[in-house]
């Protein structure tokens, strides 16, 4: 029996005044969304070849709400949900799944 492959992603450049790392506008999209997308692109062909795998994106409730000064953060987290839905529709195999943890 072939073991299941899994990709667990979780990145956040943070939000608000407490953030130690200050990123320029739009960089949160790069960190929170595009990094996740790149990893998925690298791993998905191997999962398809095995016909087995799960993609788990550790996100946040930030994709479902908005706070002042958090536009880029919230946009990136909302986009992770959209990406997950697109992946799930594209995978269309019960042995390959994509989920978000908030």
C-alpha cells in the first residue's frame, strides 16, 4: 500500500501594528498566497502520479472578515480560499483533496 502524500502550507506575514516584519503593500500576497501556490504546483504532479494526496492550507479567519489597515492581508487569505476551491474542482478525484484550516 502506497502511503498518502500530503502538503501542509501555512504562511503569514502578519497584520496590524504588532507585526514585527513590515512588508510593502502587496508583499503579503507574495508571502501568503503565491508561496502556497508555488509549493502546490511542485507537489501536485507527484500526488497525481500516486493518485493519492491531500493539500492542507493553514489559513485564518482573516479571509472572511476585514479590519482597518488589513486590506492586503485579508485579500491574501480570501484568495487562499478561492485557490482551494479551484484546486478541488480541478482535482475531481476522491483520492486527491484540498482543505483549508482556519
